[in-house]
C-alpha cells in the first residue's frame, strides 16, 4: 500500500467517524446543539472549541460504530483464550 493510499484510507475512516458521531449527536441533542452553536459564535476561543468538538465527534463516532457495527466476540471463545493463556503461563 502506498503512503497516499494509506493516508486516504485514514482520512476516509476519520470522515466516517465524524459523520457517525455527528449523526448520534444530532439525534440525541438537537436543541442543545443550536444553543451551543449560538454560544460558540460569541466566544473568542472558537477555534480551540471547534477542535475539541471535532475530537468529541470522532470519539462519539467511534463509540457508535463499535456499538452497532462490531460483532461482539463469542463468550466461549473468550473463556477458551483465557484458559489457554493460563495454561501457557503455567497456571491451573
């Protein structure tokens, strides 16, 4: 994979995380978003707050994708892996 393709995949993933976070935020707090946006326009540190908001949206997006897109590991598979790890470590 070339560096440009890796960077593009990273940007696509970041865009997906931001979009999923924004959708979750819009569904859960539409009213407060409007009030927050109005308050942000009056602040002098708007750039810093915008960067914080972007990080929060990416985090929300990651949580949403983990919640709905990922299949949880099988319970017995987790137990088997723990048992193998204990056995390899010399435990009972």
